[in-house]
């Protein structure tokens, strides 16, 4: 996989002898000295998504300090992952009185906090509970993650931390966060992201299965003339929002291209949109998509860290403030850099089916955005 996080896992597994261990330690030491210091906070670190996400971020060599926060059980999670022999120093914080300390000096804040989906529950059903949690956490972020000149937060116009919103419903929680930051005078649209990476991960997986191509790594494939050609990993842009029909995978832009029928594209689109429900039903009321969401959240955080570190041409799909459509927030490809969003990319050419899907999703996404803004302003 392309993620440096996964390479770290492979390196750890490879240490099967003392000689190999010494070589690995030397290589890790070199990478540590050459990588910038980066602090990542996970808010909701003791939950179903938070725990595996904490583990994955501990494995990421770009992270030098890992701050884990929740309202309970965080010290145990922190102690557990702190025993893993990777670069980052881990600290756990529990309770609202310690939230400020958890956020001090953070570069990336990841928010998986909130209640999970249950059978029969839509993302909209989660709204009343999770909206309040998100508003409270974002109020703290606005207070404790100010820009340079921390002694004078009232003079600041933006927060240094990139905020990665996982808490559902993302279509509404991102607008809530934006309104909270605006009221605090710290809003920077380049630094607020709704994490829609799981939709991309699912679209890639489902597409690769139907197209009968490897979903990850690079590979060789015979073209129609039976010549061996080089191909990159499967890629499928996913735009719109992060719930139901607002999730619009652009299979017409998928690579490598496969000759799929209209019926197959429709079925792939529906399965991508209903991926969360598929997991909820499979777990029979005992959980939601926690592991795959943690993986997706870790991938997007890794991309943000690479952007902050100046790695060129880091492009991921994310739900951000946008002018791609008439809606104020929209998920599309985003180029990441040292300031967060460097560029929000356009949709590119769409098939007729995708154009129809785009128009269908707009009313629902618009309503979710307005619901989030209203909540933030009324509460």
C-alpha cells in the first residue's frame, strides 16, 4: 500500500532476528531525525473507532506525539498503545477538564467522538446526540488550538490545527464546526475537513472486485494486444457528501478502466452508498463500521501530515467548504499542502448517470448543511 503507516507495520513484522532488529532500528532512527515533529490528537480515542485509530496513528512514523482524549477509559488505551515500539510518544487525557491539555500544540485533530449507528438508525438519527458533542469539542479546539501568538487569541483569524471530522452525520457536523469556529473568530476553511475516505475505500474495493483487478499496490496487466503494461493502484473519486444518496462514486473516472455494464455501475454505486448499513446489519446490532472507518481516518490523517510536511501533489477526496457546486460544503478531490487545502479540484467529466445522481443528491445535502448551521446558531 502507498501509506507510510502500513510500511511501518511491515517493518515491525520483519524484525525476526537480532541482526535484523538492529538494522531496522537504525533505519527508523534515520527517518525520525529527518521527519518534522508532528502532534496528532484523537478526540474520542476510547471508542469503537478511536481505539483502532489510535493504534494506526501510533504506527505512523510521521507522528512524533500522539494525544488521546475521551470522557472515560483513555488512560488504559494510552498505556496499551504506548508499549508499541514506534516513534511517537503517547499521552492519555480523560475528562473535559483535561481537554485543553490534550489539544496543546496539536497539528492535526481527528474527531471520531460520538455514538455509533445501530440497526435501523440513519446518520440523521445520530444528529441530536453527536451534534452536541461536536459543538463542545470544536469550542475547545477554537480555544486551545490558536495560531501563532497564543497569548493573544482574540487577535487571531485561524487555528493552526487541521481538523479531521469523522463524527456522523458528517454532512451536518462539518457545518456545525465551521459555525463554532466563525463565532470564535478562528475559522479557516482550508483547515476543516469532513473525512469521506471510507466511501473512497469502499468504492475502490467493490470496483476492484467487479473489475477483477488488484485493489492495491501496482501491478502488471495485459492490454488487448497482449502487451504487458504498467498500471497504478485502483482509484475511484467519490464526491458529494457522506450519507446515502449524497455519496456519489464516479466510476466513469475509475482507474484502471473496466468495461462494466450500466447495471453493474448502478449496483456498485448502491453498494457504496449503503456500505455502512451493510456493516451494521452484518454485526447484528452489536456495532457499526469501526475498523474500516479507523483505517480510512488514518489514511486521510496520513495525507494531511504529508501535506503539512511539504510532500507535493497529495490529493484526496474530502468534504470541505467549496464552490464546486452551489452548495457551501461538498466532497471532491482536494490538493493538500502546508496550509491544509491548497486547491479544491473540480468534478471533471461526468457520465449521464453521474450527472443525474449529482442533481438528486443536492436537495438532501443542502438540507443536512442547513440543519447543522441552524443547530450551531440555536444552541
